[in-house]
C-alpha cells in the first residue's frame, strides 16, 4: 500500500508560478501528476521514474512544468511556471509500484485555478 499526500497549488495568475508537492508513504516505481477538468479526459501532465529519474511530459506543459523528486523526503514536486488559464484543473498525484500498467495509488487532489 502507498499513501500519497499532496500540498501546494491554489490560485495563481496567468504568467505566474505555483508548486505542487506529493509525499509518499511507501515505495514507488513511478509517480506522476494527472489533471482533471470537468467534462474532459484526464491528462497525465508529467511523470518521473523514482529510481532513474527519467521524466516525461505532456506537450501542453513541456518546458513549463518541470517535475522533480527528493528521494530523502520521498517527495515529488511539480513546479508550475508560465501559468495559463487552461491549466486550471484539479491536479492529482499518482503512483505505481511496478513497471507498466496504470497508476494505482492516488493523492487527494488539489485545485489549481489560474486567473487571466
């Protein structure tokens, strides 16, 4: 079992920055940040493999939302910069403990609202 606790997010202005953090209780193989807008499909915006640090990004956030991890704190961060109103969504931290498959563990979700 893995428990994920999120922090950060909130309200930001277009062009501004916000940070999300996700601390895990338990070992994970990969972690990701997934956002959900009502009426739209869920989008994996960024992911990081916990052992090798390999990262992947959705085109919508590439170059703006770097993902990083602190292995000592077992915490992954999403540094959101150059925010756009279309980044408004509920952001979830997600994790898997094995290679492949879908995310199995989820954080509580954090609302991010970007005003224009």
